[in-house]
C-alpha cells in the first residue's frame, strides 16, 4: 500500500535552528482547519453523542485528503 500524501511540513523548520520530527504536516493542518470550520457551523447548544470523535476526525482527514488532491491537480483558468 502506498503511503498517503501528507503534503509535507505545514510549517517548515530550518534544521540548524530546530530539532525534532518537523512538526505538523499539511494534511494535519488541513484536517484541523476542516474540523474547526465544520464544528463551528453547529449552533452553540448542539450536543454530540459520546463516541462521535473518531467519525468527526475521519471526516476531517477525508476533507484534508481531498484538499491535497485538488492542490496537486493543475487548475483550469477562465
């Protein structure tokens, strides 16, 4: 199975200044933004059932994957 395209580092770091794994991937960043926007669209009084978290996270990553796929395709103009 091929590795999923994670879009690379969302916030590239200079290895001379920083150590570690490179931080958040673009896929993680897109998923976080998708989840944040989607959850913000619900009224404040909305309640989610226990156990919904994995489904919400999976949805956010599906949106992120679609964003990366669209980003990698040439865009038509006009």
